[in-house]
C-alpha cells in the first residue's frame, strides 16, 4: 500500500471490505477519512466465492500482457469447444458432441 501511494499519489477514496486490519492500516498511513466500506462497495472482495477470483489468480502468473492475451484467446476457444455442460445434456448427445470436438 505504501509503495502504491508513493508511486501513484494519494487517491480520492480507497474501497475495502469491513476487515478491521484495513482500518488500522489506513490510520497508520493517514488515509482513514478516504476509506470507503460498504456491503456492495467492493464486489471483488465481498464476492470472493465467485469463480472469477480463481481465474484472476491464475492470470496473475503472466508477466506480460501480450502473453496473457495470447493464452486467453486460445483458452477461450478451447474451453468453449470442450465445455459441453454435461449436467444439462443427455449422455448420447454429450458423447456425440465430445467425439465431434475431439475429431475437430
């Protein structure tokens, strides 16, 4: 936090969840008045159970945006190709679609 504040300057507001350690850190940095805390103020923190958090952590491994974009474009095509939503289809339909995907 100190490094970000030093590099980018003081923000107008800092959105966090209700964790008490954030309040202590904000008072130590002198940003107590700028802290925004609310139930839906920071959905990324409050909805940490959502699957996009898992994908977000995986994307942090990429050092360059270019390599991330290459991976994401290929991954989306392959994932959509093989993600056949098994629980919504009959077995025979699933097997036919899977065979077609593998053949392609």
